[in-house]
């Protein structure tokens, strides 16, 4: 068991955490990045990335994260293959414990643990992720231009994604398990007024159907929640829009969270309810959830942390 100390401890190694590491390292804070159970974040399971600035051609998500990590290491950040299981934010330096027993101490803490999209849990869904199935219309809608698209869900996210996808398709079907939506009324009005969207009520997904070589989504088997009847619709793109779960379980009782368990930050900053602790990326952003916005808030977190260190050192000096 080892002990690691740094001016800037970063939890999470997606675009937010690695951007914070790059800026923190360039500021001479010698950051330590604890990579977590999914090093590289959600982009490691994303194939084609076409909306990250700076690349004329489509790039691969894992390649982009590999380059970010190399850049952070080149600037002086240290990567740790570990996952935090215990936190103590009651005093500085903040103390974290890894699952192997290593202790990490940070004068500042940057939380970039992200959020995971909720999935239905079907075997066919796992098989077709990235092969016609997605959990992010903004990320992947462009790849389904002119194709038949289905959105599964009934809340704000599902309705917003269905509306967004009409920019790419004239044939969008919203599938909901109940006979009324949970989304805000203004969103429902926009949905029902859009001639490109069809709503299927009282339906759940029984199976996603894939065919071809390479394998791709071609249809969705639906089960009627009232009669049990099975029906099928054609679909080349499917978007699961049933919400996200931020990775904040560790911080419950230590930091102020909102009603959806995202870390609350001071508007316009990455400052949390505990001075010296900063949050960036999807763990505090439930609206945009893009790689580029995560990277931007990662930069903000590093600058906020650097400023915090400078102010405290001045007061102590």
C-alpha cells in the first residue's frame, strides 16, 4: 500500500479529467489522475466521432482518448490505474482510498467521474450498441440521415432527442411504455405538432433485431404493455433515452447534490459546496453531456483549482 500526494488530485480520465490534467500540469501542479473503473470514459465505447473540433475526418473515440492521455502525461500528469472507494473531504488535504488500499491526498480535488446512460438491459441491445443503437442523439444522429429512427422513452430527454432527430430524418417514432408522456407540456406540444414524429403508446422493447454484415439494426420487436401482443417496426437507428446516472454515489453526504444526484456547482464555475473541491464534465452537466463541453469544464476546473491554491498560499504566506 502506497501513499500519493499532489496539489491537484483528479478522479476520472474522460475528456473532462484529462483536460483538467493538461491544464493543471502546465500550471506546475503535478496532477495525479486516478483513472477509475472505465479509463478514458464513455468515448472508449464510441466508434466514429465526427463532432470533436480539430479533425476534418471522422476519428475513433478510443484513439482520441489515447491522444488526450498522452498529451496529459507529456505535460507532466501522472496516471494511476485505480478506483476510489472511500473519500474524506472534511479537511485539506483531501483523502481518498483506492480499492487496493493506496491512499491519495490532494490539496485540491477535481471530480470528473462522469455519468452513464441508462440502458434497457436487453441482450440484443448490448449486441447492437454502436451498430445502430445509441444513447446520444446529438452525438450520433448525423449518422442516420434519411433513415427510419426510433426513440425509446417518455421524459424530457426522449422528447428532446426525438425533436432533434427530425433534423436528420423525416421518419422518427417515439416509443413509450405508458399512455401519456412525462415530459414538460411545452415539449409535448412541440412533439405532437411535428409531422415527422409518430408516437407509439403502451409499448416496450422486446428485442432489437440486427442483420447484415457488418451487423446493424433493422427492426425493433415491441410488446404491448396492456395486451402482451408482439409487433415489429422497421428501424435503422435506435436511441435509448431513459435518463443518465451520474457517478456520485461516493460523494453523497460529502458534497451538495441536486435532485438527480448531479454535483451542484456555483453557476459559471466548477466550484462545489466544499472549498477546494471542483466538479467538471457529465458529473455536473445534465444538459449538454458532450465531449467538447466536458473538456471545456475540465479546463475551467483546473483554472479554478490553480486560483484556489494561489489564494490559499498567499493567505498562509
